[in-house]
């Protein structure tokens, strides 16, 4: 596992590590805020940053505990780096703890990294105000780097970074740590096929810990089976356990996610299915969106946002509610071959939507490198009534800027993609006759000779197979 962790550190989080190093090398006080959903790799990022060059650091992880217990544990973390005679006991207050740290920082540069900061404030609400006072009156002249980290996204955005927070405007840098995309996730599956790399990404949602776990199998399929479809598998109960940690009524949230996974995407449909008041469901959905589990998707160019639909944003949750939730009884009865019988035949259907997301990520990477016909400023999916064909139509990928547009079709099929797909895409895009359009076709299984010849002759058509997605 250590090799995979090294790849994660050097690959997917390289930008954040370089930025933290640059911040650390400044003279005087600096303050970084790091936040993101659970398991996304925030603590590993901090640990790796501190480990490099063996930096002097006080590291403390808060727990859901009383203020007295947290202060006692914080004192122990300080004394593990800067000892003092045991006869003096612990530090009597947060003010005393910060005074002690400031004294040590006068001698050498140190890092103070507090993880799960929301737990501290929950137990002792004045803490942010006390830290703000230290920053304004004392720390500005001290060579110290403060890091506050948290998994509660709403807390960190509102009560640390938000305008109403005592700490507003004090931070030097902020880092919202997101899951890895398909490209960085692939580093965990070296030596496997491109298809398996995307499957590994699809079931883990790009969460480094989950990527490590699934990649430990002899094959990606074996890793999935061991992680999800065994009672001792790490991911067998993971989504529900995370809901219980984060939320007061996990059963209702569980029902909402399961209903969306089953195909209900509108608020009325979801509320009807779970027999709950629509306003209550809307509030719960909003919380799940804040947690990064759900998202509300609106068709590109839609003038009415009410046409949006809800979907599961986190692919690990999407996989779990699609395949594990309905088969819990079989797993608990130790039924063999669950993956082969209940999952594998339906993987192509599951991967179809993930592949669309992957293609969006690919185009976004090319866009950042200036390797597209134009630089787009918005990208998404389009669906609705086609005034040309008089039919309901979907376009997998649409990217635009001004009068220029990219339209794309994503095919996760076992056969080569043919010229008929290109003709169909052109027919769909005919409604945008006033646009300057470029066409992209993505295919898992390659392309027919006829379509490749078409692409050679047509400068507005680009074909991208799996190998192309990993050649950036």
C-alpha cells in the first residue's frame, strides 16, 4: 500500500503540496484552511507536507468530546513536541495553550495543524474569536504556520471562511480538497487495462483511501468484490456509516439516496416514493448536496432552473446503492459469486454515465492546456425537446463559449463506434445552427475504419478512444 500512497502524494495532490511549501517558506505568520468531505485525503496531505524536510509541527486531531478533554489532549500534543516538566500539569485554558506555543515559536519556525477543527468549536464556541484575537495582536509578528482542517464543509465555509466568522479575512490560503479525477486515480492501478482503470475510478469516486483498498485485489474486479461484497469488506457498510456520522436521521437520507439511485430524479417523485413531506425532502437533499453526495444538474442553456434533476454525484455511493443495497442479504448469508451474477452483467450500463463524466474531465484538462479549438467557459449535458427532429433529445457533452460549441457523444459499448453515431450527433446538433460547432466522439471499443476516414477528412470531428484519455 505504501507505493500507492506515494503515488497519491506526488500525483493527485502535487499542486496542493507545492502551494503549501510556498506558503511555509514565507517569513512570518501564515494561515491555511483545508477542508473537504471525509476520506478525501486531507489528513494525508497535511502529514505528507509536514513529513517533507522533517518540519517542526504540533499536530492535533480533535474528537467529538468535551472541551476539557479536547484541551487536555491538545496539551499532550504540544508537550510531545515541546516538553515541559510533568509536575506543571496540563495547560489550564486555550489562551494558556496558545501563549505556550507562541513562546516556542519565538525560537524556531513551527506549524500548528489542528484537524477536525469543527469539533473543537462545537465544544467551545468562543475558540474562533480567541484565535482571531491571537492572529490580530500576537501572531502577525511570529514565524508560525497555522492550519485549520475540517470535514464539515458547511462549517468550514460558513464559520471559518464565511463573512460572519471571526476568522474571516485572516486566512492566507484555502484548499478545498476534492476527490481525484479519473486521470490521477489511474495511478493506483498501474499494470491494468485502461478499462479497468476507469472501473476502479468509477466504484471509488476518486477517494484515495478507497482507491488503495480496491487496488489491493489481484484484479480490479477482485478488489471490488472483496471491498464491497463481504461482511468484513471495508466498503460494505461505508456509505451508511458515513451518513450516521454526519447526520441525525440517516434512515431518511438513506431512503432519498436509494430512491434517486432507483431512477427518481425530481423532488415530487422522491417525496412520493419515500412518503415524506416535500419541503422536508428538499431540505435533506440540500444537506446531501453540501456533503458532495448529490448534485442538481440543469441542462446546458436552460432558462428555467426548475427543469433540473437530482443525481448521485459521488460514484462510490452510486455504485453502492445500485449494487450493494439490494444484495445485503446475500452478502450477509455469504453467498458466493455475487459480483459475477449480480454486478458484472450490469457494469456496462453503470459505466455509461461515469464515462460521460470522464469525458467531461478529459475535455476540461485539454481546455486548461489550450489544446481545444477554442477555450470554453462552460461544460455540461444537454437534454430537452429538439425543434428540428420534434423529439426529446440528449447530448452527452456540450461545451461552449460565445458562438463556439463542442458537442460530444460517449459510447461505452463492446463494439466499435461507427459513422452512424457521427451522423446522429450532427442531426442532434442541427438545432444549434447559429453556432460554430466542433464534434467529439468518445468510444471504449474504438472506431470503424469508415468513421476514422471521416475524421481524417473532417477537421471538425475528433475521435478519442481510451488510450487517448490517458495521453495528456
